[in-house]
C-alpha cells in the first residue's frame, strides 16, 4: 500500500510586526507554496496576521525528554540577579527617606 498523505507543514504566524511568530497548527500540502496558501486560508482569515511561516515537519529537530540534563544550570549566576546581593541597612533607610520626602 502506498502512502496517500501529503507532507505535513507546521504553521507559525505573526500577529503584528515586531511580535514573535507563534505556532498555530499544521497543514498537509504537496509543497511549501501550497502550504502557504492553505495556512493563509486556515489560520490568517479570522485572526490578525502579518506574516506566516510554514516548516516541513521533517526539518524540525527537538530535544528528547530523556536529555533533561541539558536544561540544568551549570554554574551559580546569582551575581547577575539583584537577589544575589545584600543591601546594607543604611542604604535601605536612605532610600525610604527619599521616598517619604
């Protein structure tokens, strides 16, 4: 038996210039041009949309759930955050006086 399904394309759309592209769904199409047309009809007709990306599903590479260790932090970088420092009481008191003045 032969495969009668068209290739799957994942669809991302952008609601306004400067906004990120957001995944909205997928379409079956024979080629990328047809995928753009079908994606426009399916996902841009009723929603605000200024740009559409279609990506063949074969082109997407994802991490495996078993490889969760790649998301662990390697080092302590608390120095980059304000909670990593202790503020002296004199500074806190002078800031409060400025706010009350």
